C-alpha cells in the first residue's frame, strides 16, 4: 500500500529496484544504456506512476 499520496515506501522501492537489477534483460538491447546507479530512481518513478494510474 502506498504511504502518503502516491509515494512508494522505502521497502517498495528497494524491492522494485532489486527486481530491476535482477531482470535488466527485460529492457532488451537497450539495457546496456541504463545507468545502474540510478535503478532506485527508476524504480521509485515507476512505482509513483503506477500509484497515480491506480487513482
């Protein structure tokens, strides 16, 4: 469940970031262009967008 308004929790971001790190192949050949240092930010943005879409 989202904390505050559409704000993912730290635990949600960590879980989503872990999933992304473990499954970079899902991005296809473009995965080589992802800056893995920004995976947490990508995960946060994806969760926030999903939260907004759900409301």
